[in-house]
């Protein structure tokens, strides 16, 4: 509904204008031709047929729905730019939920604020243009959350035979389809929608006398979901075996927890600006924003304390006499509070389950890019909190903080992404490597990119990783050839050859040291190139074997 007090900002056209401006804002970073390794994998595997994507993707650590979507775009003649625009559309669709769903369910303020934060959360600017599945996974998780809450809220049709309210069939279908889509997009999205499904089940069981039909509907859609996901379950089992004891994410205390806590606001670009890598002006601006954020955080905590105390004083005397944990539970399940706590339960439930999986598999699985799959319910909880404490100045301050950090982040992203320095190592290889030259590396991070950028330059990858990675990297075939050891290509080779490497600080790659230590092999020339897009260094070394 349109507010008489705020007729402009409460109107539908204003909300749509915010959404359109946000879409244009995110698209500003989508029209460049650079790739980093994960993106190169998406582009590489999308060139294969649907069946081949399933087969090759079974060697990876992600489901294949996003790759299938890219393949459809590929069949229609699209390529990298279209892939990026499609991915941006996932982020915009998630923000649009504020207009299409939350505005209707919770009012224009909640809907508009969700759209603003969903677009101008700084990390969204990065993930929205990355040719990966995260923006769409987030959108599907958020839709599942909204439909799940609609089912729980019991705002549905009335049956003739009684006062029991049951969710309509169309709502159950949407809930099941969004859950299934999320599961086929990313495993952290799978865990997120599992938590949502579990929450709906628990809620319906607590009201089983009134919701018997809905319990039956839940069972049917759950069986349908599992049945539709069964073809991928065997693949999932094999992928779990691959990551167990071998996954690349490393735990560093307290750095890992700090990264997980701050990543939505403090992106890689903001972090580098904080440390002065973008110059004095950017560093001063970041520090000014962070200081302002500190004062804002104090105001939010104070307002939350006031809200909790006010709610506590309104408890019935019988509730006040209960033990503290029962009072807390009563506070959580109050109709005004339950939606926000449900959003928190999805995000932090994902965190806890991911940590448990990490302990079981002896490999750290909790990575902030993966946690982003549940960012929608978390943003909703932030919006819910701002609406509960009902402080307009705090809400304005939060929006100003998100937008100012996002604008700075976007400016730095554009500076990096459109820098001509990104193509320098590719151009060097194109000019200096000739037909028939031997090109080798044990760093798939750099070879994945060069395999896509220079498809006519055959490269050999030393497949040192345990697991099914040889199958996964067939996404780069025929340009990239996996080999079990250096001797495969060097034993009978004499002459010049190229070695590719990558580092975060420009240091000499380990491959060069290993090969240089072998008898008869020496370094002829080495070039180091900084790629702003990845904030990393490519090393291209010419070596000679007698």
C-alpha cells in the first residue's frame, strides 16, 4: 500500500526505479573480457553438450544446473558478455523479491529496504558479474525462504469442511521447484533449502491437528524433490570423496572467522584499499566509512537493547515467571519476531552444518563465497531488525553505509576489471609462443585462464591433485592436456619450453624452482605481469633443457 505520509518513496514506481537503477549499477562491471580460473571453468564446460556437462561436472565439486543454463545461452550464440548479463540478472532477481514478494507480505518499507540492501551490499557487486552460480543460487534460496514462510504463516484458502487453512497447490509447487533448483545450483544452497524445508516441517508438526493436509502435501513434495535429485546423489557421493582430506580452503585462526564475518561489506577491493594499495585517497575514504560504521554499530546495539527491554516488559506475568530460556523462546516465536529469527536460522544453520561437514571430512568447507548462498535470508533479518527497532535515522545510516561502501567498491572493481594490464600476459604469450612450443604448469589457476584465452596454444597440466580432477578439467579439452608427471613431456624433450605460474605477491612459482633443480634444465628468461582483475601476478618463464 502507498503511504499518505511518504507518497513518493512508498509508491510502486519509486520501488521499480530503485530496482532499475540498481540493475544498471551492477551491469557497469559486466562488459569486459577478463576471466579468472573459476569463471574459465564455467565458460569451458558450457561449450559441451548437456550430457557431457553432466559427465565432466561429476568430477568437479558443484552441481551442473548453472552450466546447463550457460550452455543454452551458448546454443543461442551467446558468449562471455551474455553469461555475465545472465548472472547479473540472478542478482537483480533476488533484489526484485523485495518488490514482487516482500512488499506484499510485509509492507512497502520492508520490501524497499530489502531491495536496497540486496543491491548495494558491496559483495553483491563482485558476485553479480562473476560467471558462476552464486547469484542464482542466492535467488532460489530466498524464494524458497519466502514460499516456506508463506506456507508456515497459514495465509491460504479455507476449506469447506472446517476452519483448517491449507496452503494452495501452486504455493507448494513453487516451494518445491525453487528448493530443487537451489539444490542443483550449489551444495550450500542445498543445505540452505534443507534447513528451510526442515523448518516448515517442524512448524507443521507443531500444528498437525489443523494442518494435516499440509503435512501430507509436504511429504509429497519432499518425496518429489528427493526423487528428482536422486540422479545426482551418486555424483554427490563421489564428489564428497574428492574433497575429503584434500580441499583447498585452509583454516587460519582468527583470520577465517574475521573473513566470514565481514565479507558482505569488506570485500577484497575494500580490504586492499584499507591497506593503501589503491592510494591515499581511497585509504582515507575507507577509514572514514569504517569509523562512521563503528558509531552506527553502537547506535544499533543500543536500539536493540531498548527494543528487547520493551518487549520483555510487555510479557504476560505468567511468562515473566518462566525460566529465562522459556522467555527467550517465547520472544523468538512471537509473530512479530519469528520471520527475522527464521532468516538468521537459515544463515547460521548453514554455517553450523558446514562446520560439522568440515570436521567429518577433515577439510574446511566454510568459505565466504559459499556462505553467500544464504545471504538473502540474512539480509531479510537485517531488514526485519531495522523495522523492529523503528529508528529512521538508523535505517538511513545503514543504507548510507551500504551504498557508500558499495560505490567505492564498484569504482575499484571497474578500475581493476577494465584495466588494459589484464591482457598483458595473454598478449605476451600470443606474441612469443609459437606453434609446437611446449607449455607446461602445475597451476590450474593460470592454465585454466590461458586455455580459454588462447585456445590454439596446447598446454600440459601436471595433475598433482588427488581425486577426479582429471575428469573435471576435460572442460578445457582439447587445449589443456593433463599429465601425471613432468617426465611425460620432458624425458625425450630438448630445447626451449614455457612454464606458467601464478602468485599473490609476484614471487617465483614452485614449478620454476623444481624444474631448475633438475640436471640439464635452466632458466632463460622470466616475465612477471600483475593482473588487476585477479589482484595477482602471472609469471611466464622460458626455460631450456639440454
